[in-house]
């Protein structure tokens, strides 16, 4: 009897394995298609940059983050949460990253011509940052657009600090010498070592939206947000809370002297033209 039961279990197991193999194969195929399409996206002009305001406690824009958008020629929208990690894994991010930097320069020049003087934040992925010639590349792109590094904040994630710390610090310092400021994106979700905070040339911390989402209701998130705010204050760093969606969140953040907020409550990511339409010229 136990033999029969075992036989049955094995049979069921085999079916399950076949099922998982099928699902995995479909996933692999989808990934390959996405990878192929992404490698053509730039040439097909399927990519564009949008910007999202970062506002101070009065709601005045004091910064803007640039975010990539990919709409395939067939109309299909692909989320950056899906294609950015893929671009990072395949190395395509290097080509995309160069393009983003050029776009960022053009947007800064457009903003300036409409009187907006705030710095523009650009996401820089770890692989992009680790390029041996990254500093020279940035310097060349800036000078091609007649811009100083002072116009930019580079958002990097904690993943950058897992390895090659000496090299990372040296490169950050070289970029800081061009005027570029650094922000730690999604702060608190990655490898958080308090040690690196005092060794790096930092300007800003961005509180990840997963912590912002449940304030002021969730006691744990409240504790984390307050801890980040007080630590940043002592270290002399600016703080941006990301993913601010409700008045309650904003009120809580302002009461706890958070400098700057970004989220759907204030504005959704939009093209420069739409942004200008909504905000108007600065002067
Ligand atoms: P991130 O840098 O942390 O960007 C913030 C994300 O939060 C963006 O998602 C933005 O659209 C979203 N967001 C803004 N306000 C709210 C809000 O109130 N509620 C919610 N739920 N979400 C909000 P997005 O645009 O989908 O980008 C996802 C991630 O993809 C980014 O996270 C960033 O890591 C990466 N990414 C986007 N553009 C670029 C790029 O040009 N280069 C690189 N290397 N990475 C990029
Ligand atoms: Mg970011
Ligand atoms: Mg972020
Ligand atoms: Mg995030």
C-alpha cells in the first residue's frame, strides 16, 4: 500500500516538474524577447525621459528627478521596474545611461531657458557608475552641452557600496570635483552601513517610498522615517521623501522637518512640455 502511495506521489511530482519547466521556459522566452526589443528601443526612438518635481515644504519645486519611459512602437508600455534591471544585467544600461545623460543636459538647458534654476536628479545604475571611463565620459558630455556638474544630482543605490569601496569613493570624489552632488536612492532598503555614510561625499538621502507609504499609521515606519531624518540632520544631509501620495504623509513629514518631498500628491512624472504647461515659467 505504501508503495502505491509513493508511486502516486512520484507521478504527481513529475507532473508538477513538467508544469514548472513549462512556466520557466515561457519566462525565459519572454525575457529574451524583452532583451531583444530593448536593444533596439533607442534606435526606434521608443524611449523618452519624464520628470517629476521635488518640492519644498511650501510646495515650490526645488528639484526634479528624470525617469526613463519605454513605449514600444506597437503601443505596449514597459515599466522601468522591469526593463531597468534587465538593462543592468545585460549591460545595455551603458548605452541607455549615456543617452540619459545627454537627455538630462538638454532638459537642464530647457529648464534654464524658462527660468528654472534647480538641479536635476539623474538615476545612475551601479554598472554605469563602475565603467572605468565614467568620469571622463561625464566630463565630455557636460562640456558638449556647456554645462557644469553643479546642475546635477546623481542618484545611486546602496548596492554600489557593496564592493570596490576605495574605487567608488575615488570616483565619487572625482565627480564631486566637477560639481556633481550625490543622493542615496531608496535609502534603507539595501545594504545599509552607517560606516559609508561618513566616508562618501554625499548631499542627500531619499527615503524609500515603502517607508513613506504607511506613515503616520504604522509605528515601525514612523520610527524608521524619524531615525533617517534625525541621522541626516546630524550628518548635514538633505532628505527627500519619495512616493508621497497623501496629505497625511506630507503633514507628518513637514512636522518632522523633512526638507523635500516627491510623489503623486504634488505631481506625476511628466514630459518637460507637460511640466512647463502645468508649472509655467519660473520668471
Ligand atoms: P526610483 O529612482 O526610486 O524612482 C522613483 C519611482 O517612484 C519612479 O518609478 C516614480 O515614477 C515612482 N513614484 C513617484 N512618485 C510616486 C508615488 O507617489 N507613488 C508611487 N507608488 N510611486 C511613485 P519608475 O519611474 O517606475 O522607475 C522605477 C525605477 O526604475 C526607479 O526607481 C529607478 O531605480 C529606475 N529608473 C527609472 N529611470 C531610470 C534611468 O533613467 N536610469 C536608471 N539607471 N534607472 C532608472
Ligand atoms: Mg531615483
Ligand atoms: Mg527612489
Ligand atoms: Mg524607489
